[in-house]
C-alpha cells in the first residue's frame, strides 16, 4: 500500500493530536516495512515523522491561511499529489476531507469543537466545517475517534457516521517513563529553581482553561503558603486580551514558568519530575496528555469531562471544569496527603498500561486496512 498522511494544517493552529499522529505513524512505518508511507508536512516545521527507508517526507511550501487556501489545498492540490504518489489510502488526522478524490480517506476526529464550540477554532477551520463538514463525513471511508463519548456525539450529529466510526483510544509515547529521584532534582533545578511544581501541557486556546488554572493555583498558594511553582508547556500564540497579558499583573507571576520550544524528549523528563499534572480542559477532547503523565508515575488532576474520566478512570482526581475552588481543593488534598498521592500514582500506572502503544497501533492498523481497498 501507498499510505499518505496529510499533516498540513492552517497557520496559527496546532492540533492537540499532532504529536500523537506523528509518533503513531512513525511506529507503524517501522513495523510495516512492506508498505510505503508519505507524510505531507508544512515546509520548515518541526516534526517527529519516521525517516525509515519506507517513509518519504514531503515538505509543502503552501501557506494555508484562510478558507480559500484550505479549500484549494484539500480539493485541488491534494488530489493531484495522491495521483502522483499512486496513493492507496489518505489519512486525514485533523478531520478534514477532500471532496474531489476517489482515494479512500480515513478521518481522525479527536474532538467536536467544530460542532459544539466553534468559537475555539480559527475562522478558516470553523467556516470549512460549517460549509463542508457533513459532506466530509459522508465522503469518508472510515472515521476514528479516541473515545466512546466523541463517537456517540459524532453519530448524534451525523447519523450517517454510525457505520463508519471506530474508537481507538490514544496512548502515551514510550518516551514518557518514570525517572530517578536524582533525575527529578536535576529537572527541578533546571526549570523550577529546585522546587516542586504542578505541570500543564497544551496551548493557550480558551478551551484549555488556563485562566481557571491560574485562579486555582492562586487559591492553593493562598491556602498552603507553599513555594511550589506552576509550569506551562505548549504552543503559546499571542492573542489580544490573552493569558499572556493577564500574567503581567498576576500575584504569583514569579511562580509561573512558561516553557516554549520544548522538545518531546525534554517534555517527557519535565512531566516525569512533576509533583502533579493538571488537565483543566473546558471541553471534551484529546486526552493523551493524561496518559503521558500517568505513565510517568505522576498523579493527575483533571476536569470531570466524559473523555477525561473515560481515559483516566481511578487514576485521577477530578473537579468540575468551572469550579475553581474544587480544582484548588484537589491540589491542596494531593499536597497534604502523601498516601493518597502514592495510591493515585499506582492506579495511574495501571490505567496507562491498559492504553498501551502496541494495542493502540494494532487497533489503528486494523481500521486502516478495513478502510483501504484490497491490495496485492
């Protein structure tokens, strides 16, 4: 098979599942050497796609900035590339679908922001889904979601998806592993002035609820008089009236560290050294960061959304998305009760083991084969 992965997304938009997609297909390329993989990427972008002998990375010098350029890319340029590459199947990691090719397409849908909370998306993506989302679902040969909740939400919105959609839960990269106490201290010395810290990973999209997290952190600091820090790692995009502006007047701004340009390897070490990982999301979506923390032996505090509880099970503490006091109380509880923290770590490791990389890759590959036409 010639498997093409379209990893081109609009400027200013970094999908939550980007890193997972890159690592997944790197794993599949290595373990399925009888097939050839083509990875379409934004020219000049950093990526983690495989450079195996059966993998070809194709940089695209094409700025997708608005609905017109997104449509031209998906419905004109992609079909031409597929024909040139003699593609067997096209994987669309970010839910877009080319409407003008007969090559079978497998869509990956990690959230339903485009149907439920379109205001969290760039205008180009919001408009594209509004105009062509239903056509894309109908055109697709297969769909993968990462939770049962997202699957049911998709079917409720588009009943035509019922026979196409499969659930393949995400998995944490194997590089996320527990580290020694000595290594933890080195990380703390390098990023947190030697102190313990809470960690959040993700961008500053409003759906990630960084404002709520900062309020909860303030309450925690007020109640405990602790010198703990809060580390924020992820794609931070400058926006008017955004969290970056609010930080300048934040009471505990000296205890908040923004980590920019962190590699996946460094992020794995920073995660493994954290006192706790915080996932304050306001909206159902991609939950692999929870698994990454649990796999590192780090206790997790998450909002009690269906996708979070589905993947986190008993390995997390939960709070309502808009309950700042509730989140702060969970931080305080974790800080005060070392026995409970140890129990959460153990349960988290067990939960992460259920959603292991080999299982995820196998299930994903099975769906990919069903989506593709018979090949010799």
